[in-house]
C-alpha cells in the first residue's frame, strides 16, 4: 500500500515541477488576469494564456510529439496549422469578412498612415541584424512590428521556422496588450491641442466601390507581389463575401464560426509553445524585447506622420489616428478613439482610425510579401 502511495506521488506534477515551470505558470495566470479581469483583448489573451498554462504543467504532455506509435498531445497536432501556415490565411478570411473598408476608400490618405506604421518592421529588422540574427531571422522578428499575428506566423513559418514559437507568442501578446502599450507613446508624441482635434465626417462610400475594392486590390497586389497572395487573397475574399450581398451564409460562417474556431486553435497552440525550456532563454527574451521595440516604433511612425498631416491639413487631421496604422484590427482603432475622447468627450475618431487600421492590415501583408520575395 505504501509503495502504491509513493508511486502515485512520484507521478504527480508537484514532484516534477522546476522553478522555471512555476515562473511560466505565474506568467500565464497574470495574462489570464489581464484578459478576464482587465478585459485586455480576452478573445486573444485568454486562449494564449491558458495554452501557456497547459504547456507548463509538468508531465501534462499537451505538446508531446508522441513516439513508438503512441499518440502525441492535443496541442501538438493543433500546432501543425501554425507550423505549415494554414491558420493565418483562414484567419485573414474571417478578418476580411468582419472588416469594413469604407473608411479607407473614403479617405485614401489613410494608406499613408498604414504605410508609416510599418516603420517598426524595418527598425526591428536592423536591430536584429545588429544583434547577430541572420537575414531570415531578422525579417521574422521585424514583422512583429506590424502587430499582425497571422502575418508574423505566416512569414516566420516560411523563413525561419525554428523561431516560430518565440515570434508567435510575442506577436500575439503585443496585439493583446495594445491598450497598455500604445497610449503612453501616443501621448508622448502629441500635444493636448492635437489630441482634441475633431475631424470632419467621412463621405458615404457606394456599394459598387466596396465590391470593386477587394477585387482590384487582389489583382494589383497579387501581380506586384505574388508571395502576398495567400494572405491578401484570403483577406479580400472574406471582404467580398461581406460586400457582394449574395453570399450571406458564407459571410456569416467566415466572420463567426470559422474565425472563432481558428482563434481557439491558434491561441491555445501559440500559448503552448511558451514552455519554460523554450521561453526562458536569452534568444527568446531578446526576440520579445525586439518585438516590443518594433511595436513601439510602428506606433510612433504612424503618429509622427499623423502630426505631419495635421500641419499640412491646417489642423484638420487628428494625429492620434496614425497609431491605428498598426494592423491590430479593430483594437488599435479603439485605442485611438479612447485616447482622443479622454481629451475631448465630443470627439469620435473610431471611423477615421479604421482607415489607417485596415490599411495597416494590407501594409503588413505587403511587407511580408516583400520580405518573403527577397529572402526566401
């Protein structure tokens, strides 16, 4: 009887737990607190944090590859959708089905703000090269600055698969923490007067414009950058489902059931890559640090161009909308709205910020296509 009790105790996770496991479990609980209590993008943060929790329970085997004919862990198999770049284009389809490109069509200058916010990609690329990462690794790290998890996963799976766990967790963590990271940068780079600017209402966009837009973007960008077709094509297909008016069932599936299922699979699998032995290394921590810098420079790039547009427009453009040029849709646009409304309660920047926000989605996909074309 005593032997059985001892054998049971030795099979528990308590006996096998190391201090690194405890650190990662603590980190996952902090992220769960931020997602559930503080409501920081819970749809992303809760599955990521719980996947991290599952992966760091000793002997849980949730990411075991399996051997000698025995099956592996559940999340090991779900991770294949990340490893082979399957989830990102499908998620882009759902994002396209949920996205109204009307603000971008109504104000094409938003494309410039979306482009400026890609500054973080190239700053992080240069810093990563300076730290000794090769071209493919530096490009994979730099794409975190686009604040687009699916794009970061897609590019890294093609260029530097061994960095995928660190880059995936960094990209999605920073996307979820947009409400914490962006406001201090936005306030530091703008004056109270600039933040209080009330912008004119956007013009109404016709149905024909909304239908033609995804088709033309696919043709033009696809011919210019074939490497970006999987992401941009899926994004525009989802948007065409939304706008064409004859595929309502497909639109509902893409923006609800499909993207919700994929978010669960991708979020938990991404979180599960943050095991203690992978996460608590110098290389991983340097990638996370570079990712934060990339995100910060991307936000700053958009805001600084917004300030220039504020001057050139005679004070008619609120530079806060430039921060939405990173492609974290729609959370970055909501942050622009919240920061602006704190300065001026009558200010409604959300629709104006959605233009740069969706431009950022297109911009990050194009940046990934450029890097993929040059380095693959």
